[in-house]
C-alpha cells in the first residue's frame, strides 16, 4: 500500500508539472476541426456542473466552456447521469467528460486535459453526532456512508472492503439525507458541502468534517480511443487560460483552489484521491 501511494503521489506531481508546461506543437487545420467536433458530457452535480434557469453552469462547466470558445467548439455539453456518461465516453472516439478525478485505476482508461479544478475531500458528519469517527477505518462501523454512485470514492471504498456504502444517484440533496439520518456519513468535497449547506440553509456549525480524504484534481477526460492530435488543441486552450488569467478568475469566482505554476498537485499521504 505504501508503494502504491508513492506511485500515485509521483503521478500527480508529474501531472502538475506537465499541465503547466508550455505546449508548443503546431496545430493543423484538421486538428482544430476534429477538436471542434468532440462530444462532451457531464453530470448535474453542483457546484462543479449543474443545471440552472440559465442552463448548464458551475465551475467545471465554465472552465470547459471557456476552452471550447477558444477552439470554436459550440460549447453544447450533454448532461447525463454520471455512470451513463462514463459508459459512453469509454467506448466512443472523440468524446470527453468532466469534471473527473484522475486516479491510478482510471489512468489508462482515458486521456487527460487539466487539472481544470482542485478541491479537497472529506467524510462529513452532523455536528453533535454520537459517532466516534477519527480515521477511515472507524467509518466501517456506521450503518451507511453516502457516496456518489459510480464515483471514484465508491470504487475506492468498495475495494477497501467497505460494505456499508449508500450509492447516491441524485447526490444534490445528500446533506439533507445526512441531516435526516438517512446516511451516517457523507463523502464530499469541501466545495460541494459548502454549496449544499448554503442551498439548504444549514449553519456552518451544523456539519463537521470527520476524516480527511486528501486533495484531488478534476479533469476533462477524453476517451482513450481519441487521437492525440484531437486533444492537443484543448490542452493548448487551457494553457492559454492559465497565461491570460482566465483560469484563475473562474476558479476564484467559485472559491476553488487555484494552483500557481509549479505547484504540486498531490493527494494527502494517508489517502488516495476520491471524488466523481
């Protein structure tokens, strides 16, 4: 396990350095044309990407839409349940999905552009709960841990032998489930928790983090069958956003952690990265 975590840590450091390195390969007309035709999918999961009265919004949606504008892509993204979106993208060339965490298990299943977002994961409980949860193994004794259905957290915890997972197919009301004792713990990023706390009018003191699950990075992930020359323009667009401040501006708008050039993006040493 120690060696596995060391490998994951090394992957994320390399990714961080690579993602900020200049990409200077010339782009052909064919490359741009194919990049403009990529079909892009996401899920309805605030605050990363979600439907509002004005259409699809959220931190991830704004990041990818800003990239799309630079390429002449129409910026039309299809919103689907997460498991269905993953199934489509895994099997179709010229398809991509966001906002997805990059894990060792997924590394060879997709091709990656990003990070587009950085956030932090926790197991949350209601303040005043009688649960004595100090570390991840303590969570095995609760009746139900709410996790995103098909997400990396569900995959990771099942692989660790957790039998008490409640797969949430509509995680947008997970904090209410936690408050109503439908679940005992809730796996979520700090940003998701804060969004739901405000949406459902909970006080900051009503919810508390129980276990730190580390820092993780979210990406625009392309199907592995997508040719590299189709993906290059998307990488270049993101690099331009870093250079001209667009990336930082969108990140700050949503309260996201915005890494500076050269920052290492790595999980906490005790845990593997977990999210969508």
